[in-house]
């Protein structure tokens, strides 16, 4: 008799639990609004006086109605002078305003000039009007065996002009393979 009582109690509890859920409306929690447009293998080219200035490619581009910016995934921006490639910016993510020519790149950002200079950082801004890349985060600049690190920088995309702003350290290897540290 005891077993029968507990079995009935269990079934009643189970039944009450089910009816509570039947009366409640289940609502999905929105994670974020979906993009209005999504393009794959996106390419756009900026020209000046008929010559290529830069080419922006992205594995995926997302455009949202409430923003002038587009979201970029696995982006590459190639810079040109007289139709010759001078440097390349790559990053995992980015955001660009294609009308103004402004780009914000983040997550494993690398800038490489055609002559081998290299900038590694976690984020940078490019402004088409000034023609400069800038940031306020840690940067590592390499030219041959020479390495400079510091926080905050301003440079041309070709890295022919490069200025670190704060906590600058330089490691220079001379022709005699002597390592010097300059702060």
C-alpha cells in the first residue's frame, strides 16, 4: 500500500509540473539582430585618377540597416602606388565605412610592406583622408633583424613612416651580429 501511495503522489507531481509548462509561453531570446545583407568573397577597389589606391577583400561582409559601417571577417586590404602593390593589412575581423574610407581592424592584425617591414598588433585604424594607420595599443615593428616595440603608433600603410608613441624599446642587430638594446 505504501508503494502505491508514493507512485500516485509521483504521478500527480509529474502531472502538475507538465500543466505548469503548458500554460506558459516559451519565447526565444534574441542573440542579436541578423544582418540585412550578407556577402561572401567580397571585393571593393578604391581608385584615384584611374589608378588603384587600395583593394579591400573579405571572406564575409555583413551590412546592418541601422549602421553605415559593414562588418568584415578575415579581411585583407592591399595598398598600391602606380598600380604596384606596396603593402598589405590582414586581420581576422574589421569594421569599415566604405563611403568615408575608414577601417577599424582587430584580432591578429598584420601589416607587411613589399620590402619586408612588418607591424604586428591587435588593432588599428586606417583613415583614407589622412592616409595613415594609427592605434593606442601594443605594437611590434620588425625590419630585417631589428625589432621595435611600444604602445600607440602612427604610420603609413607602406610602413616607410613609422612612429611609436610610448614605452618604446628597440632591439638592433648590427652587421657584426652584436645585439644592442635601446630604450
